[in-house]
């Protein structure tokens, strides 16, 4: 596929083939691989390339057109009509909490699941809990302008989580709820990496399986140093990026080193 490459279809995946094609092209358009004004291959060429019927390709193209991502014109073919925004949502480490507040203020949230469970062993260790302790486990999806933005799994110690219910989480940031429960937030430690989208996350974020994602794991502690939240977030990289401003400074030994601006 010109400009995009051919994505192999997974015939063992229960996701219909037309939807797999739609998700792959949609991801390439939204991430800027396929640019505004670029012509997509013809239905016949795509059908031959992917070993599917033209009807399958046509249905995928029509889904893209219905979403306003492409324009289909007889004689001209299918043209990308989506224009990349000037700047995706960006966040850095030095202003972590401010960025989280901004995200909460500019997105809506869907609560996918809400329960009290015995968490995985690594979460027990992070939160400093007893092995049989329960935590509030919540799955959420944040959306911006109608588009999935991030998929979030949060673990909070049961004693804190019982301070609110599922309905409250639809309208209030979880950090605010933790503070209202008597645990002022004082520090956070996080790990950033990349991972491919699993079948579940791909469905939640409307991406093809295996699409690259930005993954953030974060442990939040209160002013007494007690862990109050362990959170795992995956972001669509076309909608959120991590950035850091660095400066060269002298350390205590007189060496010039790079340090993040606070």
C-alpha cells in the first residue's frame, strides 16, 4: 500500500476483516503516516494486496468516509481528508500533576469496570499491602472530542476506595477523590515505556491490534509517604506525547550534566 505499507490481516481474530482494514487505515491516517490530500490505493488494488473481496474493502472505506477521515469521489478515488492538529496533547515530568489536571479538565471518562479485587502480586508490593488485601480496581477510558485518548487501570487500597462510588468517578478526577478522602498527594514515581496494543486495548482505543502505544506506570504517595494509588495508563501516541526540557548545569563535583528543568 503506497505510503502506508500493507497490514497483514489476522484471519483467526474474531474482528471482521473489513473492520481490521478500517482500523489499520484509520490509525495510519490519525498518526500522520497517511497525510491530508494523499490518495489511497483503489479498492481493487487493496483487495488484491490483502487477499480479500472488493466488497470487504469498500465497506472499510465507507466507514472511513462516514467518519470524515477520507473523501470518496467518482473518478478521483479516495483521498485523505483528515488534517493533523498542530500540536498533540503533551506532558512532561516536571509538571506531572498539572498535566494530569489538564487532561482531566479537557477529557470525558467512561468507567468500563469497577470492582474490589485481590490485586496482582506486583501491585501488592507497590502499594505495600498484605497478600490478601483488597483494592479498588477500576478500568476507565478517557476521550477527547469524541475520540478515545487513553485506557487506564487503577488500583487504590480498599480503605481509601470505599470513600466514593462508581458514579462519582464519572465526574471527578481520582486524585481529587483520594485527597478528599484525607490523603493529600505529595509525590509520584512513574515509569514510561512503549508497548503494542492488545486486543482489548485496541478495541477500547479504536486501533489495530499491535499499534504502538505510550505506556505509563505510576505510583502515587501521600504526604506521609504512604502509597495511595497504582495506575497503568496507555495513551494513543497521536494524541499524547511525553516531553522534557533539559539544561546543562554543574553538579556538586563541578561536572557539566544534563538536568530536567523543574
